[in-house]
C-alpha cells in the first residue's frame, strides 16, 4: 500500500442547458468539430498565464486589468452572446471595471469585520467542474461525451451566466460550447457541453486530453459584479472507450453500429466506486443523514443530542474506494499549490440549491490541527489489472461539512468528490513523463442520458423538523396527552391532512425525538389555541392547503377537528427543550390507504405526521417560475438578455 505523499507539492508552471444539450450537439456537431485545425494552444494555457487561482481553484478576474477584460469579452463572443442581443452581459463587464477601479482607489486599513462561525464554513461563490463522463443518449441511443460545470452563489444572484469550453492540445474546439443564463435565482446554474463519440472520432481521432475551461459572470443581490475563470484537464483514450462502447468507425450499410450496444460487460474497465459509507441503507434512492433527531427512515441516526444551540454540525462518514484505469503516482493535497491548468483541488463538497454555495470537508482535531480530505487518502497501483485504487476512511465525527444553518432541510443535497492527481492515464507512458489531471464523481444527474461511464452518486438529505415538548395530542378516546408521553403502539386521533373531517383512530408506529438549532414558530389562534413548531412542519389550512409553519400568515385558517381556527399571530422564538413527531398508520380495520398524508391534532390544530413532514419537506424543490412571471419580476436592464436566451 502506497501512502499519499503529503509533503510533496507540485507548483508547476440548468435545466435549459441540460435538456437542450443533445439537440444542440446533434445540430452543431459537424459545424463545431469540422472547423479548420489550428496550431495554437487551448484557452487554459492562455488564461492561466494571466490569472491566479485562490484556495478553491477559482480565478477571480479584475475587469480593470485589460487582459482580464479581453478574456471575459472573448468568452461571451465565443458563445455567440453578442452585444446587440445580450447588451447587459456586456455592460456588466464595464460596471465591474468601475467597481474594481474604485476598490483599488479606496484601499483601507480599517479592521476586518468579524466573521461568524457559519461564514467560515461556506464557499459563498462556488465554481466547480462536476465531471467528465460518457453516457448513452435516450434520444439517439448513441454514446456521448458529457462535461459539466456549475456556479452556485450562497443567497442567490440577480443574474448568472456560465459557459463551458472543451478543446484539444492545439486549441481546437471539441464540442458545442455549453452556456446557461439564469436570472432571479442563481443559486444553482449548470453548463453542459456534449458531443457524440461518432462525431468526436471523425474529427479528432488522435485526441488524448480534454482541456476544459469555464467562465462565470454574475450580479449579486447588492449589485456587485463577479467574474471568474476555472480550468482543468481530463485524460481521454479512444482505445479505452471503444473497448467499452464499440468501434466508432463507419459501418457498412445495413450493419448495426456497435455504438448502440452499450458497454461491453467482458471488458468493463470503467471507474468503480465502492463505499461502506455514506450509503443508502434502506434502498429509497437517497442517503438521509439525521443531524439532531432520529427517524426510522434515517440511513444515519442523529449524532448530536447535546443541549440545543446555534451550532448543529453536519457530520457525515466517508469510507470507500475508487478504482480508476490510470497509473497514479501522486495525489495533490487539498491545501497547497496545484499544477497550472488543474484548478479543482482534491476535496469532497456538499451543496444544495435552496441556499446555494457549498461546503467542504474539514475537521479540527487536537491542538487545533486541521485535517482535510487528502489527509485521509492512500492509494496503490495494481499493474496486473492496470488500475489504481484510491481509498479513504473518514469517521463521522471527523467528516464535518459546516453548520446546519448553511443547509435547508427542505432540499436534497448534491455532493462531489474530486481528485487532482499526477500519473500516466490509461497506463500509457509517453516521452513527456507523468502528467497532472482530474478525476471526479458527482451526484448530479444528466437528463436524457443513462448507462454512465462513471457512476452517478445517490443524493443526500439532511433531516430535522418537529413539535415542542408539552404539545398536547388528541388521543383516539378524545383525551389529551403530551407528545413526549406517547409511545409506539398508542392510538391517537388521526385524519387526512387535506381533509380533517375524514378522521379515525390511528396507530403510532414511530416516534421522533431531537433538538432544534434554529428559531421555532409560535402560531396562535383566535380561540386561544397556540402551537410551537419547527419552520417546515406541515400545517393543514382551509385556504392554502398543506403549507409549512413559516408560510402561515395572520388571517389564514388552520383546520381543526370540527372546522378551522383563524390565525391571529405568527412569531419566532428560541427553544431549548426537546422536539417530537409521530408517524401514524391506519389500524387493521381502516379503509384508508397507508400511502395517504396523515395529520394529528396538536393543541387542537391539524399538523402533519412524520411521513407527511418528510414528503412536504421537498414540496417546492422542483417549482419553477414561468417565463411571464420571470419577466414581471426581472429588472428592465436584464429583459433583453433574458428574452434572447430563450431562443
């Protein structure tokens, strides 16, 4: 077993983009890849010469620097975002130029404002290369190359533009440039570049390295403009991929193309990800991490039952291995210099789209010694099977991804594993010696693609939401019992969450107990009733249906056993005791289906049980504004750009 050499540093010199990727690739494949071959150099070589990456590999551009300004302009032109059709994207660069000049003229030595513990954990302006992958298109049943990049801003943006360019070593464009323009959100903006292997082979039969570059331009909520670049390199081998997907050579008329067959099981040398943690233990297609309360559907039970406070950590165990068809000689450390052109550090990232941004694994041990992802890595090279095995084992107590306040419990979280390595791709040793490249895994899926070359990871959920101690629950016999005194097997008065007039005795089949790190909501009714609940606990109303507690307004009506009660007050308050929830199921003689959403009566008000809570946690995750709604809310200056982005 060869240990990671941590001492050796090598300081060498969304939805539209994905859904339209195949169509764009089909129509522009030949045009994009049959351009005259030029003996130049890829954008990465040119861009890295005039920019410097920060600790996250993000190269922040200074628009008062003429080279940076021209670099940004050239990216817009390469994507055909011409000034007449996208005036604000171009004008934004001039606004940024003024902001950057002003910042230089107003340099101050005043004290830096204190940074909260939460802010220490977050990468507020995240810019990632997600992966390089191959997959079968559901439209054409042919294999495609897929590369993706992502911008995610904590708190969102007024507007975000991201592109993705793929080139060979001579600067020839390999595929249609992927670009996405996103407005009024910007917490999650994805750029995808795809090309069929057939078209790629016809134009680049000697391709051995993909040079990827991504440009991001965004306007923050306060009007601040940010422009960034990022670069990386992926190894490529026709011999390797054709052994898996079949020959890309033209076939005789009437013959079936090997491309439509898919991956050859006898020669499956794809990267293999094997893990014992985190995994989907209950086979529900998602990994659920419970932070400060436990449910039966938790893949990982709560690990924090200390006194409630503002610091609830997100702790996740990682134990597994990745087998890749490359001879790895070195893995670059998480913190330290990377070879020029490889901007994605070795790391694990956790990211969700409600708040935006991202967090990375970081653990502070004895004497404040910080351990990063690379500190847990070791690898060995299997020359017989021609693969390198990267292994890691991070205990849950050390797999810290920041504060729970950085994440919403109403959205699934994506996660990414990236490895910046040096070695010999596909065990091919050329004259130039070992080279640096990137290996990645991601939970981000690609619509209209399947049968991936590299495995797509399952997504994660972070679980927390319930009722306060002392909440009185109506039992099946009509009596009231404090929620903390109710146990599995007890019978409570249950009802349909959408229609509380359909009610009957229901059995408690699970009890959730935990603590709450953030403020809870106290809701008062006109009849003197009140309830204290977490912000995303589902409440049954007569005028809005089933909504979260934090969505309640004065004047709403909450369903009760006999009708409804008028909401007279909704306030927030800190809470220092335990919180509970119950999971209900119909009794054996019930006529209700077990799959329905159930409610119970808490202090007289109808609130969702544990299963309803889990379902409604994600009720808004896929909601999207219509084009008309966006135009109504969009600032006038961005409307022309947005309308032209729809074409």
